[in-house]
């Protein structure tokens, strides 16, 4: 929750979300798909989400992405924004990723991204 590490350069392809690997910038969070509402609300996760929001806001600015959550149907239509591995799995059926899980606070996270200076 106190650091950000870049493992793959933006211009390179990370193999993290089969179906959209070459069409996205992947951001991995230190959490579990099954950690639940309380898990995302603890001090560690809240700090992690704030740090991730700053990174995502910067990525949205640099890559001209809207700060909107995209579901599987939006991905298949080619819309641009923010999504999850679970939605990529639903759309392209090339993996079994379910992260960040159904209790991930997506609306609150997107609010943090906007507050941090995203478009």
C-alpha cells in the first residue's frame, strides 16, 4: 500500500488480461477477489486504492481514457475506459480471472481517480 512498481513499460504488452493484452495498460492491485467489503475497507486496502487511483488518473490522462467502468458488453463494442479482469474474462472467455471480485468498490475507486485529477 506504500509503493508502486512498474513491471512492464506502457508501450510493451503485459500478459495479464487475455483478450485485451495488447489493447490495455494493466494495473495489478495487492488484494484478493474474495476479500469482501470489509477487506476493501481496511486501512491497508484504502491506502492501496488511493495510490492506485493516482496511477490510474495519470494513465487516463496520458492515454486519453475516460474514467468510466466498462462491462463485458462495452469491451466488445470497443469502448475505452477502465475495466476489470473479470469483465475481460466475461467478454473474451480466454481466462478464468475473477479479480478484483464482486465486492471491489469500483464506483468509489472511480471517484478517487476523478478526485486525483483524472479526466
